[in-house]
C-alpha cells in the first residue's frame, strides 16, 4: 500500500497569540483554526502554575497525567456514556486531542446560539430572563438526559452548561465541562442508583445557587 502524498501531515497547531473565544477557570477555549464547528481547549499556564506546580502541591503531581487529568476524566466519561446508552447524552460531542503550541488541546464540537456564536451559559440565560417556562422545560429534559444515559457528573454548575445547538440538534441544554467521576472511591461508577441520587442532588444544588444569584422577582 502506498501512502498518499496529498494528505497533509498533522503538525503542531499554532494558538499562541490568538484571542480565545472564552476563558474558563482552568482552560482557554479557542476556535479550531481548521474547523468552524470545533473548539480547542488548552490548559491555562497560570492555572497550572498555581494549582499543580506550587510548593506543597505534591499530591496534585502524583497522577502520571498531571494537569491533564481532567482530559482523561472527560474522555472516559464521554466514552462510557456513549457505550452504555442508546441515546445521546446531553454532553458536548468530543472530537479528540490535538497537539498545539500551548500544550495538548482537547477538541470538542462547538455549541452555538441563535446567531451562530458561542452558546450562552445557563448562568447567562438565567441572568437575562430568570427561569421562564421554556427554560424550565429545557432543564427537565437536560436532567432526564443525564439520568437516562447514566452520565456521571463531577462539577455541575451553571457555567458548565450552555443553551444552544450542535450537529445533533437543539436548542437544548448541553454540558460542556464537569462530567466524569471525581471521587477517589468511584461509587457513582459502581452503582447506577447512587449516581442517580448524586446527580439529582447536584442538580438541585445548582438550581438553588442560581436562585441565590438571580432571585425570581415577584415570588415569595
Ligand atoms: N463545546 C462548547 N460549546 C460552546 N461553548 C463552550 C464549549 N466548551 C466551552 N465553552 C465555553 O467556554 C467556557 C469555558 O470552558 P470550560 O470547558 O468550562 O473551561 P474550564 O475547564 O476552564 O472551566 C464555558 O463556560 C463556555 O462558555
Ligand atoms: Mg468549566
């Protein structure tokens, strides 16, 4: 079999100097330079320095994957959720990994809002209009999707969920970060019932937190 000379060999993607579309606690989120529908997430050097490389943070350095441990958690959960259910889990479609000049990049499908730009977070939607019946319905569908597909959630908060569409449809609520088992003893992985209970609890807490940030006016 001969190799095709026309196929370009993937090289290091250059992201340094580009403006990120979003900045999270731990990662920069860049537009994929080669694909309109995809995003590349890279670890923020300042977050790595303060969370992983600071003196006394030896325990953080124990995992061989170091500061990329979150990538592994997400990849594992994405694969597990896809493997164990026939439905589409309400989590962003994972594309893979890419080498960049800012370290290993995690590639995801972009979830977009009505104008085609990055979908707003649940926090932003809530802040704009509080909890409308349409949003309540979207929240119910979202929780139902997580439970049906037995997704394990580590960090459920309103900045890790966006309202928008991707190649699978929408608009709907999609979890873009925070999925995957975080506990040292992986009880959620062992028991579907425990995971159900925990997911519902995290969901309730998130809603309560949202209510505190944006209290619903006119209601007691
Ligand atoms: N797949 C996606 N589609 C749309 N927006 C996204 C997507 N992934 C991330 N974002 C946006 O980027 C922000 C930061 O991404 P996130 O993965 O949460 O980073 P961090 O790990 O630093 O918390 C999110 O709050 C969201 O606004
Ligand atoms: Mg996040």
